[in-house]
C-alpha cells in the first residue's frame, strides 16, 4: 500500500533561483511522514534526495507518496515521490528512520505493533 498526502507549496518556499528550495523537500516529506505515522518515536538517521524536475510554482499542492522499502531490527527505510497532479515526478527521496526509546534516547528494536503497521506499506 502507498500513502499519499498533499503538501502546499508556499510562495516563500521559492528561492532566488525561482524554484522550491532544496531543503523544503525534506520539510514536505517530514510533514507527510508525521501524518502517516504520528505516534512513532523515531529519528531520521539518513536522508537522500534526487531532484528530478524543479517546482517553479508556489500557491499550489503537490503529492507526497511514501512506502516502506525495508524493515530492519530497529530501523526502516522509506521511499517517497514528490509529484504534481500532472504525473510529473519532481523528486525521489529515501530516509532511514531509527526507533528510539524516549527515556534513554537510544535506539531500540521495533515493536510488533510497529512492524505490523510498517508491513502494510511495504511496496511489492
């Protein structure tokens, strides 16, 4: 299953080059990830972005789709696509999340409930 959310591109997301600033893509996927899994106690350990086609327009929505690529002992990998309603993919992103015990701030194994949730979104 793939989760898809709409993220609004604000006019101030555009930089001096007239396109969405590269850092904003990470904000868009973060906001979508939180809507997808709001109770997760995790940190992002790695993020990589392939910028494919600039977004030159503010004041409109773009799609952020995400799915699970891999599940480890205490981490999982998410893949994302940022696209327009016209089907143009503007960016592909991958992040690795690590589950964290809030009391110790150290990594911990994923719970059975977390694994069950994540497995619903593994793209086959």
